[in-house]
């Protein structure tokens, strides 16, 4: 009886051992997928492989993709390359506006349009152009206000070293420039005070869209028996540096007129329209 009991116990132990061995030999189950919305785990790079580039912090504290440059990769950090000297928007080596830039006194005034009660519309355009050799300075107005020929003022200004766009000359440069101007202008009776007065009156920053002081002219149609016979000047204006274009549109079509500009030493009449003649 005892032998049978021992044999049964041994059989149970052998069966249990076999079950444990079988479980150890079975493959491990696959890891469960991460919960929905959770990021998947990133495998570490194998030995010898380069790590992927990491994002670099941008100027605003955010992360910028590695291998890229912010602000267009430009050294000036504005997203655009600076124009070379002499290009639009950039003063040349002499500090003067580029030759190819606008030469019409910065911000051009709008056309003056008069809707006459007689049924005619008179439009005055342009009249604020400057000679390209003057780099935007209204020399014709300045010279006239000083009472000298334009060529004399150009000669005087040839000895001046202009400051760069948007900047002012140093005290030493200002004294040197003033001496160069008066060397030519003083023999014509022009004093330092008058030179300052005229220069300041017509001073403007074209790069900022400014315009020298001016007064737009106003006119009205002269009609007789229903026909246009002339143009009356109501306000002659001032500050015209070139001849404006006058166009009259009426019931019978469009005609042009010729304006005459006069230059004086009086700011109120310098560069004013003295006559308008129908063509």
C-alpha cells in the first residue's frame, strides 16, 4: 500500500514539472500597443548610426527645424538682402540718391482736378520734376530764391559733400559745406542767413515720401457762347519746378493747354503759373 502511494505522488510531481517546462519554452507575447493618442516609442539608433538632427531654438524661443535658418538666412535679419550701393532705396558711395531713382521731388502731389460749373473739367498734372543731375534737389527753385542762375548754384553745390540718406552731416561737415557754398555765392551778395533761409524752406526728405513746400494752382474755364475760349488762373500756386500739363475735357472732347511758370525770389510766387494758353 505504501509503495502505491509513493508511486502516485511521484507521478504528480513529474506531471507538474513537465507543465512548468512547457510554459517556459513557449514564446513571449507581443507588447501591447500604446493607448490611443499616446506617442509611439522611438527606437534608439543602432550602434554606428548618426543621431537625427535636433531642432535649434529660434530667436523667439521656439524651435526651428535643424538645418534651416530663420529670417531667410540673411545677415541683416530682415528676410531680404540689402541692396548694393547705387540700387533703389540705397544711397550710393557719395551719399546721393541713385541715378536711376525717382527725380521728381519724392512724394508727387496728386493731380489738381477742377470740375467747372460750365461743364468743363480742368486737370493739372506734373510740374514737380527735377533735372537728373540735381539728384532730386529743386535747384531751379533754390537758385531763383537766391537770385542766381541755376548753373551758379550747381557750381556752388559741387563743393558740398552730402550726408547719407536719412542722416545729418557732422558739425565739421556742415561748416565745410557752408564754406564751399558761400565761396561761390557770396560774390553775388548772398549772406549766410539768406542761404540758410532758402535751404531750410526747400529742404525735404524724398526717401521718406516728403515733398518740398508748394501750393497747388487752381483755375476755371472761360466759356463764351458755349465755347471754351480760355482758362482763368484763380490761384497761381507756387513751388512748381517744371512746366505742368493742363488738360481740359468738355462737351466737345479734350484739349490741352500750355502753362507758363515764372520764378522769383519770393517764396509765395517762386515757381507759380503766370499764364495758361489754349493750343
